[in-house]
C-alpha cells in the first residue's frame, strides 16, 4: 500500500503501489538525497596503438559513487591522447631507370648509359640508398665500323746514283702501311709511291780517239833515199782526265 524506492546503479527507482489502496509514504523515504557522482583516480595509460609514427592510448577511471537525485553527473571516465613520438623507418625509394642515352661514339664500339634517381631518401633507420655509382647503368653500343684512311710511310732517303760518272738515276720510295677501309681516304696510285731523278755528279773521262791511218804519200825522191808520210786525225779530244792523244 505504499511506494518503495530502491537505488539502482544510476539512482532511485519508484515501485508502483497496490491498486485501490491509499498511498502511505514512510518518513524515511519521503525524499531522495541529492548525491554527486564521485570517481576514482585515473588508471595507467594503455599501450599505444602504433609502434612508430602517431597512435593513441587510453586510460580509465572508475565510478566510486553514482549520482542520485539532482546530484552532479559523472565526468568523463576515459581519456585519450596521441602517442608514438618517433618516426617510422622509411626505406630508400628509387625511380625506374630512364631511357638509354646516345652512344659515346659515332661509329664503331662505344658506351651508353641510363640513370635513375632517389625519389625518397632513407629515414629513421630504413633501408639505405645505394651509392651514386648504382644510380647509373652502363652498356656497350656498337655502330657501323668507322672509316679508316689510307696510311702511307714517309719518303725514304734518295738512293745512290746508278752511275759513278756521267748521267745516272737515283730514286726514293714510300710504302702503304694501312689500306683504306669503310670509305676512308684512298691510297695513292702505285706510280706515286716511287720518285726518280737524273744524277750527274761528274763527267766520265773520255780518252782521245783517232781515225785510221791514211795511205802513205809518194816518196819525195825519184832515186836514192827519200821520205814519205801518212797521217791520221783526232776524232775525239780527251776530256775529264781521259787518255791523251799521242
């Protein structure tokens, strides 16, 4: 025949009275006391949600007295803060190799290279970047053979004269050391590898030359002892120390 009040976890609750009975409220339950919420101390922080970089952690505190009536409600029972104040390791990141560059030569065998770059440097102990030489890749390249010019030796010294006196000839030569290849400068003709000139250091000695004897002349006496003569002519005078006429 009266209302009963009980305190649940969040405050008092009213129990319904029996139907048809008069309402009697005992004096000890005539009013509900206003009780403020009371909470305990914060607990320890939980583990961070991240092992590196930025995460969060949470701590809680318990309710020691639940509020009732018009008492102050409970404040926040959990607290969150950021955690993880050191950077995560970041590995070095490299770009793909670019296209091959031009060959280092215009003909024959040369080299070409291609490069890549560092897109993201190493951080916080991540995998390090390679040395600078690893950012360059070198490959051989082969183009059509280069033209090779003809190579000719220099002229030799003049040879000795072919005659010790009078008119002779002396010559000098040169040789082909490398024939032309692949459209290089052509070699000279065979006739251009030989040169000759006349040489005449001194005249040769020429001996005197005489004609045959002419017939004898008639005797200059008709009787007794007389004389007669015959003669011959010099056809070549001696020169350059040749044998004299006589």
